[in-house]
């Protein structure tokens, strides 16, 4: 079980790093682009991410977290169990739920406005602000999951 937790922690740390990149500099870089160029860039990024290794990792963590949580309940106890469950909940609620209920619907709305320059220009500032706040949550939750699973791996 410890190698599964360690492997999951490393992969989740990679996910956290991608989210951190967006929170730290990608969104600020897109915000600095003139007019709606940043919004167009974000639409392009969103289209690209669906065909990326990152998406495989992200989507894979939904069943992966459920599996880790189930294994923790049936095969672990004490701090290792609590940390594994904490990581699973952080992933499911702080990453998957925030992504599915927050970031993805916002991305779809941005995509729908891509051909409407005035609508896109009006939507983009609020999108940037709100999307980035949600991404901060995903960054923290994925970092917490990676940390929790990494520590649990040492205890299991």
C-alpha cells in the first residue's frame, strides 16, 4: 500500500504544480495581453488541455481517490488511515468538485463567447478573477492531498 500512496503523492504533486503555474504566472500573463488576446489564449489552452497527459492524471484521480479511500478504510488504521482519507477528500472535494462545478462551467462560457468580441471583453475580467480564485483552491487541495498521501506512505 505504501508504494501506491507514494506514487499517488508524486502524481498529485505534479497536478498541484500545474495548478500553481496557472495561479502564479499563466493567468497574470494572459491578463497582461491586450484586448481579448488573453481570453483567446485561455480558450486555446482549454481546448489543448483536453488532449493532454495532465487531463489523464486529473480525471484518473477521481476513481483513484475513491480507491485509496476504500483501501484506507479496509486496510489501514491510525494516522495513515486518517491521512489517506484526508488526501482522498481533498482531491475529490477540493480538486474534482471545484473543477467540475466551477472552472469547467466557466471555461464553457468563455468558449461560447469566443466569437463575440464585446461579450468576451466584458466577461474576461470577472472570469480571470473568479477562475483564478477557484484555481487557488485546487492548488491548495492538490498540494494537501499530495502531502497527506506522502506522509501516509511513510506510515503505512
